C-alpha cells in the first residue's frame, strides 16, 4: 500500500471526545431525516395552498361549463344548482374573511376554505400518485439506455473486481445484490439508479475502475449499496415525481395556448394508456421535469402571432382569463419550487447522503477507503453524458465544470480531433473514422494524466496531436488548451495561465448554447445543490476515524460573508416579499377574471336555455 | 362518565398483550435474520471450498517445489468440508483454511511470472473476493447476533425471552492465530 501516501496522518485529527461511531452517526442522520421530512411537508403545504387556490376555481369552471352544456340538452335536477350556489357562497365567505377581514363563524370558514382548497389539493395529490405509479411501472431501462450502459466483462480483471466488490458489499449490508452496469465515459463517477430497492442498479463509469484502488472502490460502492439498503431510491423517486407533477400541471394550464405543451400532454396520456417502452418513459419524464420554470414560448407565440384574424381575436378574448391563471400558477410553481420546496428537498437528500456515508463505514469498517475515494473523485471531472436527469443519484456531483473544460464538441470537431489523435499516435487516419469519439476522449484523458505525471512519451504525443489539430482546423485549436501551456502553468508561468483562461472562456462561450438545453435534472430546480460538499463529507468521515488531511484555512472569510449578508439580507427579503405580493396579486386577478368569465358563459347558457 | 376500575384493568391487560405479541414477533424476525446471515456465511464457505481445487490446479504447475503449502491447503479444506454444523467447530476449521490460503497467496507473490498470468490473476481475484465475502458475511452475522442478543437481554424482555424459547446466539469469533495475523497487519500500516 505504497499509494496510501495521500492519507496524511499528520493532518488535523479529531480528539477522542470529538469522535463519533458510525452507529451514532447513522442514528443522528436518521433523526435528521425525520425532522427535515416534516420541513418538506410544510414546504409542500406552503406551495400547495396558493397552488390549490389557483387550480380549484379552474376545476369548478370546467365542472360548471360541463354542467351547463348537459343542462342545455337535458335539464339537471334543481339540487345540483342549489349545491353549486351553496359552494359559491361558502367560497365567498372564506375569501371575504381572508381579504377583507370580515368575521365569520369558524364552521363556515372551515367549510369555505375546504371548498376553495380541497379540490385543487386532491387533484395535485392524485396526479402525483399517478405520475409515481406511471414511471414506477416503466422501471429503469430507459435510463440505462440514455446512459449507454453495458454489462461488465467478467474476463477482465478490473471489471471482475467491480462485480465482486458489489457482491461483497451486498453481503455486508444483507441485501440482494443489485445488478451492475458500466458506462464508458471520460468522467469518473458512480450512481445507484432505480425506482426502489428491488429494481436497483449500480452504474459505474469505467474510468472510476481505472482511478480507484480496491479499498476505495469498496468504499464508494458501499455508499451506493448502503443508500439502496436505506431505501433512498424510493425517496428519490417520490421527489422526482413531485417535480414531474409540477411539470404536468404547467403543461395542463399551458395546453390551451401552445402546441408544445399539448404535445407533452398528449405524449404522457398516450404513454399512460398504451405504454411505449422504457425509452419513451425516460423521454416523457425528462420533458416533464424540464417543464417546471417560467417558460413563455407557447404563450408568446399565442399572443404575438402576426396574423390578426377575427377568429384569433375571439379566441384570445375567450382564453384571456386563463392567461392570468397560467401566469399565476407558473410564477407560484417556479418561486416555491426554487426557493422553498427545492431547498428543503435538497437538505433531505443531503442528509440521506451523510447517512449512506455512515452506513458505508459500517459495511466496510474502513472510513479511509470511502474518504480517499471521494477525494479522488472530487479531483477529477465527473461528468457523465446522458446522466443529467439524475445527477442527484451520483456519489459525487457530476457537475463540476469549473474544474476542466470537458464539454463534448460537435460532430465535425469530433472527427477532426479523432483524426489528429490518430495521426499523433501513429495510426493510419482511415482508422480514425472507425474510432469512437469516446475512446479518443478516454485515451486523451489517460495520456494527459501520464503527461502530468512526467511521462515524456505522453507529452510528445499530446504535442503532436495539438499540432495536427492546429494544422487542420485553427478554429478548433483555439478552443482546446495547448499542452505546453498546461506545463507552463504548472511551473507558474503567468502568460501560460492567461492563455489557458482565454481558451476556457472561449470553449465555455461556444458550448453555453448547448448547456442550457442540457439542464433538465431535478437538482437544477432547486437553489441549493443536492450534493453535500465533499469537504463536509470528509470532515464527517474523519470524525468516524478516517485519516484525512483537512487543512482548514483559518481565513477571515466569514467576516466578509457576514458583512455581505447584512447588506443583502434586507434586499433579498424585499425581493421575496415583492414576489409573494406579485403571486398573490396574480392569484387574485386570476380568480376575479375567472369568476367574471364563468358568469358570462353561465348567463349565456341561461339565456339560450330559457326559450 | 364514570371510569370503572375493571375497564382500566382490561385496557392495561390488552396493552400488555399487544406489547408482548409485538416483541415476540420482533424477536422471531431477528432470529430469522440471524439464521439467514448464518446461511449466507455457509454459502460463501461452500463457494470457497469449490474454488480452491481450481486455483490449486492452475498454479501447481508453476510451483513444483512448494508441495507442503498445497498439502496444508488440501488438508485444511478437507477438514473444513468435514466439519459439522457446530458454530465453534466450523469457525475453527475455516480459520485454519483461511490461514493456509494466506500462506499460499504469500508464496504466489514469490513467483512474478505466475502473477502475470491472466487466468491466475482472475482466479486470485475470485479467491480474494471470496475471502472478503466470508469476512463480510461474518461481520453481518455478528451484527445481527448483537442486535438479537441485545434485544433479548434488555429489561424487561429478559424476564420472559427465555420462557418463550429464545436463547442467546453465538458470535463467529476469530481464532487466536487470526488475531496474531491481525496484529501484524495493524502494525504495518
């Protein structure tokens, strides 16, 4: 174990009184899970109340119009209309009590609130359960397809080792061993995916096997299997379903306005009725998760279309009240999911990660393995192509783009890079056509590591590749870093560092167009990341006995943070207050317009129906 | 409304009964988990017994001079296979086998050309993994035994656990020889 040099014994050690056994740590995190679950429920309710206030009138409207239509052909019993007017009265009492502080007796007030809120809440809960059920049925096959996962080859030492370690950890945890899949991606990362413990899969990138030693691999996989054993997949699936339900609601209120939302809605209905394979399930789930947010494409298209025919203006007039409902709902969903529900769910998920870390220590009885593994993974970019939708399921956050530019270039550039690499490594360029770009990327990464370690041959290969690229495609060469600059930067050459920065900025600018589209995971819904920082996790592992060098920089940074937060806190609070005001105004406007709209339609029916 | 003393007695009796049934069922569940964990160790031990002949065959040709090592492995394996269901006897025989295999691996380390053979590498990985699996199965078994025993011997369950037919389970302990090995390991890191 000569490699254990990275474990610095001289680092900051925890005194015996600061130590925490893994059992205590687990218990603490389990308790925290309960506390934060309560917080999440409160957050969901805070989000649900205004949402219900927006949806319920819409539901009543749909019912009322439907009743009017039926009444036109065959009159409905008088009891129905009495019930409807009683509902309306109760709702008005509740609204008056809230907005104008008019006294009302508690029973009527409760009934009124129930009338105003319950149908919306019921609809949301039913939709949530439906979405949950729908995607549970489809399993994880689509996700595996999206990740391009493959079975491990058991005749290869490293891959056999992976299969073995998974079995070992499953035995240690006393759970059924999950299936293992490999991804040939340039980033080193691993994830547990699935909708519950029974269909769990462990997905590991091939790069991780090359980077980690056996004990580190054990630690990382123990984290994943402990997480499966603790039932985290079920929790994650429920959380995802909540955000997907939000997306579904947005699609529903958008559907009168635009073709995009209609197609999303149509696809989910078709999927729910017919089914359509795992790939379709993944695509639909992705569409829904992406739908949360204030997107106005459809609505802009609806109102700003150049042609102003008479039919169009009538249609605009008819749908105008729903427009307010639509905006109110989107604002409400966006604000509450980013600022309230998202962060509390993120906190919950972080606690589960800490819990899985503590359980992993129980499984391996070796906190150093996991600690070193996490450290190594944190040093490398862990991006997994096709894994954005589930970034919260990975062992370390896959989004660390500030570490290294590892965006995937477009097809033409891929070809040019593969060509150059083939030239540099002395292969005929025809071979490059058959070479998968991923293999090229993998080879580049490993050569780069060797070069940084001082391998002269690797350095020469990198230089040759760079020259080949700049000869064939200068525009591309400006986007990839010159290897000489890297070595210069390591020696502290400021000019080289400056050039590298320019390259990085350029590459970021050219890829930022694609980036926006790729942000679809549920973790992008929240302000707060779903992964606890590796530093904090290491600190907790150190308390459980890991020998980690936690060089704590005792800077005065906290003073700066304090001053900044004192200055900005009132501003942020003001902003939140304004936002809430805006949402409540929109809600009220939506309510008023809907009532007027419904009254007009109802009266039209009454007039038509009387003669 | 008047609460009669009889009602109170009935309520308390029902609560007590519910609690007793619940803790009985809990103990049965734990006992089953312990048995299951023991069965898992058995599975892994069996796996090791099956793997050993393969390994020995694949390395024997390269290591003609190390007859004593092979003999000790074969002997330990035979003893372990023959050992009955008694926990203490079993763990003694299996610990012997672990030690013999450890010596075999140490000897393989002396043959660099052997370590390079892919087949041997794969076999070695399988055996390493089996050793780990046994160790982890033991660890899991011991954790479960600890839970089961603690549940039984804490007040007030200790008053009637014995009466209901529960007894303390035995941990899978390391032999003295193993302990000596462990100490060497601890010092070397």
